[in-house]
C-alpha cells in the first residue's frame, strides 16, 4: 500500500480551481440533515453522523453542495482497507485512476432521485477492481489540504463483482446472502425476536426463501414470539402501530404455513384475520372523536377500505402502504384456507385503485397527489402490485393493475433506495413488484447496482444509506438493511408465493 504525490504544487492550484467552482447542488437536505443524525449504540455509534458508506473500503463520506464532484471523508473504520491511508477530512476527487466526471445527484423528487456522480463512479471502480480483470486494488485520488495524492487500497477479490444477472446466477450474491443469513441468525434474541416488525418480517422471509432447513427452527421461534406479542390490550393496540405487526406476521405466517403445513399456524392466522377485520376502516363511526376536523374523512367513501398505523381511523387515517400490505395479507391467508370476506378485500383494492395515477404509481393515500404521470418513491406501488398480482379472484383486472405498477417501477428505478417511512421496506416491496415482470426487475437491479456495492460494509453487513427519512437509522440500521438485502437476493429463487412459487389456488 502506497501513498504518493500526484501533482506538482503549481499544477494543484489550477486543478483545484477547475473542480471547486461552486455549481448548482442537487442535495435536497436542509438543516444539517441527514449528516447530523447519530446512532447511539451499535457498530455505527463511533461515526459522527449519518454519512454514505463507501462499500467495503471502510470509509464514510458526506456530499458537499458547493463541491458536487467531491466525497468528503468523515470517518474510517479500524481494520479496513482505508484505515491509516485515508483520513477524516480528506476529499476524494477520483477513483480507479480517473477524476470524478459528474456532479452528484442526490435528493427527493423526480428531477433529483438517484446517485449519479461520485457515489456511482466510486462504486463502479470498487466493483471493477474486484472483478475478473481487476487486481483487487483500488486507486483513489485524494485532496489532502493543498496536496493531491493517489492512495492505493488493498480491497482484495474475496467477493468478486456482481454478475450481469445478479442476484441470480451470481457467486458474489450467493456469498453475500450466506453471510447475511448467518448474521441475521446471530442477531435473534433468546425470545425469538429479530427486532422490530421490519426485521421480523424480512429476516424470517429471507431465511424461509433460502431453502436452508437449518433456519426453520429460528423461523418458528420468531413466529411464535411475534404471535405472542400480538396478544396485547385494546389500549396498546390503539397506540402501538400494531397494524405493521399484524400484517408482517400475516405475510410470514402464511408463507410458513404454505411451506410447512404446520397446523399450529392456522389458529394464529385466524386471530390476525380478526384483528385486521376490526382495524380496517369501513364506517365513519370508527373515527376517533379526538381526530381533528381537518383530518376527519369528508364522507363515507373517503379512506374507505384502508388501514392506518393503528386499528380503525386514527391520526391522519388510512394510508396506501399499510392498505396494500393488508390486501396482501388477506390474499395470502385465503390461500391457507382462512375465510376472507371478499367485500373487505375488494374495499382495500378499491382504496389502492383510487390512489393510483394513470401510470400506475401509488400515492400516499386514496387520492393521487400530483399530475397523472408523476412518480416518487416506489414502496407503496410495489406493495400494491404484489397484492393485486396475488388476488385470489379470477375476475377483475388485478393482474393488469399489478403489471402496470411493476412497469412504472421499471421505468423509474432511480428512486429505489429513497422511500418514505421505512426505505428498506419500500425497497423490498419494489423489488417484489419489479420481479413480476423480469425486464422490470433487471432495470431495477441494474440501475441500483451502485447501492448494493456501496451499502456493503467491510464486515459483510449492509448499511442504511442516507435518506429522506430517518425511520430506521440508528443502532439497528445494519439489521434493517441486512435483512432486506438478504430477502431481495432470494427473490429469484422463487421459493415463496410472493416471489413466484407455484402455489395451490386460493381456497
């Protein structure tokens, strides 16, 4: 490993002048966000903010609005390739022997979704050095004070690079998946929990989809824990964001039952069915008197058929992300033999239909929020797509709607890692929906190869990159991203009903 001067002092001034002239920045974050967020405990607690992970190099970096072709290094983890060679305060201005060519693009909105610029260019160089023709060494061009130097990192070729068909037919994807599943298994508590509802849902689904029988005891222990946690008081249900738990449990329990036919699952599914029935908003009498006049439904059709964070209509009422998961829960439970009232499922589908734009993009609730062909983050659209695709009814245009939702995800893959609420959860549902049509899945994965390269940490876990919402960044951020990536990498295996496994018709 070597560090060597790249430019003579007189040339440095000219170079700096050419690359540091303030240009229009596309960073949409304000008030110090997201850089001032901190993880209180866990492996990221030592990092002084929520910065971009730069793959397995061990570095974290901030984007600078006034230097859009620069990555400002903010932290370097011990025992990683960049340790002792790159320092906090260094500015990376190139990789792989080439200066960064494009300004960064990073923000929330149709014009600025994505990560074009230094983040993508560094990801490409990092992948290339690990590929068949790579040397396992990554050259970074670094500006340190008034000096510009080259730094050679020994990355190695342990992982290789992602195949063109990744995660299918890809040795790197399989290696990553194995490491993530082992990591997830080690995080399970004695009680059986993997963490919050997102962790419990996608950890268990990834383990089940892997086909590894050794994980079945972990999955059952987790499911029994989740079922036990559902038995809470009515008061707890009003304020505990319980519908997220109910729906995650319904989806995993259904897949587990369809895979194992374990009889103990059916009574648990019936209990959850009853809770979802009770929590679905169908009547204005369900509106909590404490809801402000501005937030109350304007009439019996408003928000009808949807679910909010908690049972009934509370707070700002039903939302599309939960309603799509509720519809998916009903569709899967019916496949297990649980009787579902069609009127309820139809009401949920109608809610999603009202919230869909002409292009298939699903907005926040049951009404489009922009122009007919506008779009943004795709988690809701993905959940609506898979719910429609798995509708238990042959009549209607459910498949047509599902394909339209899938298509818009393939047409606009750049918003994939940036989703309202829980971005990793949104990624999982967007990937599920894209996979309905192979061409859309390929577009999604190709456009976001940079994310999978850069989100991987030096210890093999995955990291929750900076996002519009801090809904999951913190002590358990590695678990959130790792469980969702593990699940996404199992999708091509088609081991689950939601990922394409042939299943018996809904009963």
